[in-house]
C-alpha cells in the first residue's frame, strides 16, 4: 500500500507538472488583462440569472468563484480580515444552507466584506437597513457619532424639528450604536472610516412614513417624529465636503482654490494661469474627481521629473503571482505653478481621489491636510456571481514609489484636522481653515473665511 501510494503520488506529480508546462502563457478563456492598465478582466463567468434559491450547488459556486478570484487575482489578498482559507471553511455552511434569496445575498455580502476592499460590494444593494424611503438628512459620523450634517431639499416640511449638528442616538427605539454593530458585517470597506461613511449614508432607510428618532442637542436628549420620504431629492453634495460654487476661484489675492468634483482637463492650464501670483493653491479632493486630471494638472505643478506611484500586476501565466511595475512620473509642462500646494482630503476621498492625491503630494513642498481617506485604490475589476449578482475588486496594487502601501491605510495627512460636531453646528470648515493658515502663516478670522467660501 505504501508503494502504491508512492507510485500514485509520482504519477499525480508528473501529470500536474505536464499541465503546468503546457499551460497557456499569454491568453486564457476566463481571465485577461485590461489593455494599457493590467487589472484582470473576468470575461466568461456566467451569472445564472434564473437561479432559484435555495440551490446549495450554485450557492457554493458563488462562494468558490469569489474565493478563487481573491486568492489568485486580488493584489491585496494579504489584507483580508483573517486567514483566507479559514474564511472559506467558515462560509461553506453559511452560504450552502441559506434558505432564501435574501439570506444568500446577505451571506455573500458578509463574505465580500471579509476582503476589506472598498471597491468590493454587491449589486443590487441589499445592505441593511432596507426600505424605499429615508429621512431627508445627510448623516456623517463625526467624533464617532452619527451627526446630521445637512438636509435634503426635497421636502422642507419633513425636517423642521431636526437641526444641523444634532446627534442621532436612536432610530425607532433602537440605539444607533447597537444598529451600527449589527450592520457592520455587511459593509465592505478598506477601513472603519469608510465603513462608517457608508453606514451614515444608508442608516436612515426604512419604510415610508413616520419614524421616531432620538437626538442629542447641546446636552439635551430629545424625541422627534419625522417622515421618511423617497430618496430622489437627496442632496447631490452628500458625497462631497468641498465648497459650493465653481471649480476654481481666488479666495484672496494670495490664495487660489480648485475643487476636483467639477474640474475639467481642458481647463488645467487656465486654472494655473488664473492662480499666477498667489502664494498657494488649495486643491480640494474631499470629493470624487469629475475628470482624470493627474497628468494634465500634475505636470503643471512639478519643475522636474517626479515619481509618484508604482503598481503590482497579476501574472496570467502564474495565477497568484504579482509583479512590480516601474514607477510612473509627472513630467513638467508649462505654464508652471510655483506656489505652495495644499491638498484637502477626508473620508469621501476614494480611489481616483486618493490616486490624484498621491500624484499632487509628490510636488516638492506640497502637504496634505485633513483626515483618513477611504483606503481603496486600484482600477476596478468587476465580475458576476450566481443569481446575477454583481461585485468587483481593486484589480491592481497601488503603492508609493518606495513600495509603501496605500490600501486600507489611505492617504495619511501631513497635518491631521478632523471635522468636529461644533464645527458642523457653526458651519465652519476646519480643514479649509488649516489650509489657509498653512499658506498665509496666520489664523484667518472666521468672518473672512465665510466670505471666501461663498460662491
């Protein structure tokens, strides 16, 4: 028996070696690489849109497909919440025994959240809480608390009792802290800051109609009755903390301001020309850039060849292997802006926003002001799971030229400034205030900042 086992082992070894030696080196049926970028493209996976749950076979296929894609094609597989093999073992019974379509999707959400990737998720979105309506407020987690930071313009009569700066403590009798802990396992994010950002955007969802909430206002505990309404009127600025108004403006004769949420590649040179003569340029990336301006604008900020990023790409010939690329650089162009660069970031800075921050930060003398970013960078690779569920991962690894990581960590500010509840109540922009101080060398009076910030 021992001899037969050894022979069988040798035969298996020869077979596996033969398969490896005759493998396709530059082309596969299920996986290719996006031209010019290198992130994986999952080309022929089937969605089985007619799947009727429960079907433990197809449900397990969803688990195995996702697990294998992370194991062999995720550049950040080392950042999963725990040993990836242990995750597989833990989720086999959970996903196989899911009895309804809803429970199957929730278990898949919980699996996806284990990879700690802000580009991962599940669509259609089934993260709790669910419902067709929500309170007409923008909620932002500040100082660890759920704070009303703005209102929807859709129905002004629905929020007359609520005030900006109110801390939401209860939703329909359940403490917010308890709700958040129950929801966290279903929110895929690269760090806790981004997870709370997403929970804040969703936490007031529910059935349409009256809702009872508890709020803390200036030391008082209040009970309010408010209406959940359809979310179509949610403020378009819920995903941004930059200034309202045009993309570029002069805040004073010494300070120029550019927000990337409405930036235009074609206007890059014009922005720099308008900023000529100022002491500093504030580039506000507390948003998602409307256009990819890394090279068009970055080249006008540097005076010499400047490295800012390098990647890791997967290997089609050796699934699971990743290789370093050469660093990318910004090459100087005219017109050149010689003033100081101050970059503003916070939890809304995600993916392309973080990549852009890395590029502009490489300018000599540039500093980053703000708080922890989302920590999810790298071109997105999407794929489908059984039940016609759609998900994605960060497809390439993004690192500083010296190979320091960004995933999960985000863009670490040079000067940490966190928004406070007091600042939200008074309408102060504490991050912008620090940026002005960095450029002008002095504290700017609040009244002056308020004038600057007006469109």
